[in-house]
């Protein structure tokens, strides 16, 4: 089977004054991705939101709560959608020098840890990361290489592609943002809103 995996992160910057960082992935059969994105756009329309409205944890509000409830129910009612998160509880205690790395290299190592347990050698994958910055192409290429090596996939038959995309253009990616935002909020022990 061929799967699409959509990945995003929350609070990933080294000095953003947030200790908790969360990375997450939603995956589905490639052949179902378009239908899922269309259904999410239909939910936006049902709640009088523009199809260009970007689903984000930061945009959750009492006025849109029924939309987000419908969205979450859609996820849990859909057997074709799967989710995994990786929580880094305190990135302020990281010692990059000890591992001869910088924060950026560590960031991609965490993506490796998030993804390696999702991958099955009997399936095929296209992996989409939310675009981080303009300099990420080399690191994304290296992540693809390391994931393939870990699977003995030297011909790239299992992991066909790893690339960055803009989250505002793909609803499934926006759903990842919503879930990791909620997980990050919970793990930061914030109690500012219902």
C-alpha cells in the first residue's frame, strides 16, 4: 500500500522561551488523501468558513468550537487516518555539544524518531513536512537518506519522497497542527482557556 505522511512541529525553535516541543504526523492511504482534504473543506463550508481558512491550534476559539468538534469527530470516525506524536518535555536541558550537533540537526533527528516506527517495509511512503525555512532542503534530503538507510531502502522503493509543503495548502497538514498544538498546550500545563 502507498501512504502519505504529513508532519508538523510546535515550539521547535531553540530559544522561543517554550520548554515543551511536539512533533506529529498524520498518515493515510495516498489514494484517500484527496477525499479527506475535500471532506475537511466541506466541514469548513458547513461552518461558514472560507475554504482558505487555515486550521491551527492558535485559531481555536469559542466561536468556532462546533467546527473543531466536527473536525475532531471526523478524525476519530475515519479509520483511514492515523496519528502519532513525539513530545520533548524540556528542550532547554538539551546538550547539543555532547552529541556534536546543533539544534537544527537535533530537530531532524527527532523527525527520524517520529517517523521510523510508522514505516513498514511492505508499504510505500511519501512524506510531507511543513516548510520550516528556506535552508531546509539539504536537511530534508539527509532525513530522506537516513530514513531509507534505516529501512535498507537503498533504491528508495519504500520511502519514495520526503519534501516540504506549505501547510496552508493541505488540510491534513493543518489537522496535524491542531493536534500537536493541543498536545503542546496540555504538556505546558497552561490553563488559560476552556
